[in-house]
């Protein structure tokens, strides 16, 4: 056996290659089993780029399902709350072409306010809220925890008395700082705030 | 004279002689003071008085809340007339009035010397704990500009080893002479305050950094130093050449010790602590005399004032009153600035109160601080790079800020910019560079906040999903249990809408076994997730520095993990019960 190998170069080479193939194949197979990743890491990355409003405007019941759909090949331009920035970030991550937004982008981030004296306490908006940001009980007034509201709009539709308003988020009315060496207000001040 | 140097810097006209010739004066007691609840970094103080209540000078009227915050004291004796929103000096005040919650006190006409003092302490014999408590109680904040609560800074020993205390008396901005006059009038007290702080932070030496344009203050300091007083810790007077911004904290550290503060770090990271002379004076008075921080030395200057100079004024005095005391000529006034001309704030009106961090008021004429010439395109001359004291590339940052490539600007260390304005000062194209950087910084911060919020919403959404899944599973388990108790055989209509109850076939027991195994694995995973979340939460709550939202997110994650565990447990018990039932059905036969 050994003699055959030393005498015959071709056989020796094939045997060595086959041996290595077997060893590495086993190693890879083991690694594939042992270090198996549960879930799709790309979905996590896509999910991190989405704005997490959980509004369902993309046609999926939340941001995570949309992230899964994108990883399956769905379009990346279905997220109006994220707007152009999210599309650009997704295109960058996935190496796809950036497309114009499907739908209308919001100009300012908004959140829901309940006109509290009109609320009849039906709890329908509470069930609709994806982030548990509405507080209340049956036949009692409901209110929105404004810090937790993502502005997804989902509570507006189920309300039977139409007492929910979407209004601009308060902190977005604060504008950029100016110091003494700055020019007088005007040109640049808007720029810092329109975005975001 | 200094041993080391920092890069860049500029030499703007000093204009300090306007205000440093007159001796320190006392401003008349105001008839009414407006005390904003936020005069420091951190959370606003919480009012503990009600309108109509009589307060004495020095009485605590609002308590610090949270780790980084400061107490607020009544600066005159009188009656609290209101706690309401009032315009306050704020970086964005020039864009419109910024209002914040303030406590307003109307003075009593007669009895103005009704002080409420704390018992005097001897700092040499008191222990650190007592001294830090006293500083916290007195509401002392850094008077240099940022208003960082001094008591928090005094606890620096918990995290860092400090070997040098620097008294930052450089006062490099034009016009301002408040520290100069503080040192001339109270040199001995400032040095004693420095000793006190050196002891608190464990420093081995005290360095006083002062620019050579303040000979009187230097004289006063060296006279005190020459006395063979009980100076326990070596004090060294370092005279540095006049150059803006040598009074920047990081620049002064580099200038005096040769150590460079790392990017994004604090002077404490290189074993140095900086204090403003005014802060040291206030701290010493709080300890030695029991006086809380209710007044400060402020420079009133500018060519629109007939009688400029430095005054000791009560916090909360209206700026109008102070300017009137310095004989403001309203017809000459074109611009009102709080702080220095480089880094101060342009004020919209004089109806604002003096706050703890306001060191200077400039009432400038139009010739003095003319409006900036129009912005021209950048010619890439590189003058800004030579001037930058932080060794950044201002024109590169400018391109990124203008092109909204904020992540690139961050890569070029935008956040190491101290916004000193040296680059804009030397720019031949008159580009308001700092303005661009500030806009870029605020946009990056807004984005970060947005990302945090999204993360938070995601955790809450996941929690909700987990909760719904758990409720569903429990409901199902209950229903199964109910059906088992009732002797009637399950009708196909009730079991068809549930996922786990499938029509009984020969293969179900194998299916159940597989499902059982799967659920057991899921339960183990859920248990591990709960343990991990608990551990994370414990770690985060131990590190006291972490902010509230992070803690909340961790709690939500833990709750989500628990919900998941309960859901899998409910499913598991249901399945096990079912299996038992099946076994009973099959075995007896």
C-alpha cells in the first residue's frame, strides 16, 4: 500500500486530496451543526433600520414581519414613517437600488392625542395600539402616554366616536441653538430641525 | 512661561480694560427675583415652596432631583409670588423667547438682612462626607459656564485618580473680567477653596493657570502665596501667554501639564480636575460661612454702558436692572450678549434673570460687534486648521456638515469640537463654521434619540406580542382542561379552531412526542432568556450612571422573556396533560 503510494505520484496526490476533502468536509459539517444560527441575521439588521412605529402601513403587521418580508425579496420602499433615509439605509445594507417611496411621507413626526371628554371608554384603541401606549379601562376615559406613542395611526381607525387626533410631536418645535458669534437667525436655523 | 503648548488659537482684541479698571461693586438688592429651576446641567430642581409663602435669604426653595441636579435657594427675603413659566436665558433664546419654570420672589420692603445660614464648618477638621453634603446642600454649580453640579464633581475620587487640581483663571474670552476681579478681591479665599478641593479630590498639587494680561490678579495671588500660610498642598502659579482659547478646559490642561485629554474623555481621565475661581470662592463660602450660592460676580461691560465694571449681584436679578445700574445708554445698544463675544448667547431682551452660570453681560454698540459680512464660498485656504485648538480639520467638517454627511463628520471627530469659534474668526470667507457644526451636532443627537426611541418601541412591541401569545396559550390550556373535566367527548367544531388539538389519528402520539420535545427545548430557551435578562438588568441597575430609559428597556425585555416562558409553560402543561390522557386511553385497553 505504502509502496504503491510512493511509487505512483498521481495516486498519492489523489489520495492526499481525498483525505483532506474528507477531513475538511467533516469539520465543516460539524461546524455547520454546532454553530448553527437560529433565525436570519439579516432580518435583525433590517429590523434595526426600520423606525419601529409598528404602523402596518407596509401591509405587514409590524416592523419585524416587514423585515422578514424584505429579506424574502419584498420591496424596500414601503415604509412611509421611515421615509427616504430608511430606504437609503436599506438599499445600502442589501445592495439594492433605492426606489422612491411607495406612499406619502409624513412631514413631521406625529403622535396621537385623545380628546378626553369625548372618549366613551370602549377600549378599542387600547387593543389596536401595538406598543401598549394607551391607558384606560372599559367605560372609563382613555389617554395616550405620549412618550411611548410611535404615531402609527392604528388607533384612529377603530375609534367609534372619532376622538383621536394626530398632532405634531412636541419636542420637534424646539430649534437649534445660537451663540453670540452666530449670525442672526434665519438661514441655517431651519436646517437643523426639518430633518428627523 | 508655560512649559507646554496647545495647537492653534487666535488673538482677538481683548477689550478687557473696559471693565477691569473699576473696583468690584455691590449691585443694589433687587425688588423681585426670578429663579429658573434649571440653572445647572441635569434634571430641574423640584420646588418645595408654594406661592404666598415667606422665604428668608438662603432658604432652600427647590430641591435637587436625581443624581445630577442642584438645590436652589432664595436669593432675597420676601414672599414667593408665583411659580410659573418665565423667559430664561437659553442657547436658542435668539430665535424667540424660551420659557421655563421659575420661582418668583417679591422682596419685603424693610427687613432685607434676614438670612438663613447653615452652621459654619471648618473644612480642615470635617470629613469628606460632610463637606460634599454641604456642597450639595448649598447648590453650588460650576460658574465657568456649563453649570455642572460641584458636589458631583467633588466625588470624582470614586472613579478616577486625580493628582492635579487646576484653577482655571485664564479667562481667555474678550471682555470678561469676572475671574480677574474675583482674584483681585478674594485671592486668599480662592486659594483656600483650592486647598479644600485639592483635599476632596486627593490632588497632590494645585496649578493656577492665568493669562499674562491680568497683572493685578497675579500680584494678588503671589502676595498670598508668599505668606508662609498653612498651605498643605503645593500651589504653583503658572502664567500663560494670552491666547484664545487657553481657558478651554482641555486646552488649559494641555498647556499646564502637557497631558492631552482623550477624545470624548474628561480631564479626570488624565488625572486632572479643573475649577473656576468663582466656584472655589462659592464653595469656600458655603463651607466656612454656611452661605448657599445666591450671588455671583458678573462683568457688566460694552460700550453702550456709561459705567461698566464688575458687580456682585444676587442670582435672579433682572438683567435690565443690572444694566441700568451700569448706566446703560439704550440709544447706543445694538446687541445684548450673555457670556463672551465668542461663545456667549445673544439675548433677545433684557427681561431675563441673571443665572448661576452668567459670568458676563455685554451691551455692545453697532460699531463694537458689527453684523457679520455675507458668507463667501470656502477657498480651502486652511487658515481654520491652523487656528483649531482641538487639532480638527474644520474645513473638512464644514463640507460634511453642509453636505449632510453627518456620519463622516462624526468620523472626523466632530464631537471633539469645543465650539470656540476660532475657525470662524480667522475664516477669510466669513463662513459661520461653528453654526454649521452645531447644526450638524444637533442633528446627529436627534438621530441618536430617534434610534433610541425606535429601540424602545421595538421592545414594547415585542412585549405586547409575547403577552398576547401567552394569553392565547393560557386560554387554550384552560379550555382543554375544562373539556377534560366535562365527560362529553370533544366535538370537532370546538377543537378545529385550535392549533394543537388535531384530529386523533394513529400518528398523533409520535407527533405529540416530537411537539413535547420541541416545547421542552423552547421552555429551556425561555428560562435561559429570563436568566439573561435578569442578569443584564442587575448589571445595569448596579452601574448607577445608566439612564432611566435604558433601565426601562431592560425591564421590558425581562418582562417579555417572562411572558414567553409562561406561554411555553402553559403550552407544555397542556400537551403533557393531553399525553397523559391519551396514555390512559390507550393503556387500559
